[in-house]
């Protein structure tokens, strides 16, 4: 879909700080992160809502989110956990009409910082953050998982 911002990112027509990419999926930093490392995982094939997404692609989307969440634990972000969230449809507060999974790294005791992040949502040093996550991915993959 030509007017979809995420499709434009996939085609390289809009900027994004890419964290992971394969033939079918792309993961990139949210431009308005709740926490440092907040990443969006999208299928490259446009699907507006879950209703439009192939079941196997949905399963692979969540596997990749799981993989990224574990990588964030092994990265310099030192995440203690993660929120994985998918808002399906405008009734569920989906703001971009392209299926996307939020992977939001969390740390023990970060409730106030998390709440502040929900309001302010400002990006800090995106390239260093993406590099840290990519390093975590390499560490995770080297474990043979």
C-alpha cells in the first residue's frame, strides 16, 4: 500500500533505524519510544489488521518479537523483561494501519520512567540503541537458540 508509512519504510522511501531484517519481516526503533529500545516488528507484506494477516506470518511475527525481547536482555540495554503488545484495529488504539508488534524493554523499578515515557515518548541516540540490540541479537543467536 503506497500511502502506508510502514510500507514506505520497507521500500526505503521513509527513514527508520533498522534493528533486524529478513525477507519477510522488518524490526526498527519506534520514533516515539516509551523506553529506550522500543522496537516495532512488522511483516513486510501489508496487512492492515490481524484479520488480514496470514496465521503463519502472525506466529512468525511473535517468534521474532520473542527473539528480540531475549536479545534485549543480553544487550547493553540490560532489560529485565519486555512488554510485547499488538493493538489490533482502531478500537484497540492501533494508530498505523499496518500490523505491528511493539517490543518494549523493561527494567525492575522502571514504573515511573515507563509512565513518563508513555507521555513524553522521545528518542535518544537511536543508532547506539539499535547497535546495542543488534549486539544482543548476535549474543542470543550464538547461544544456539
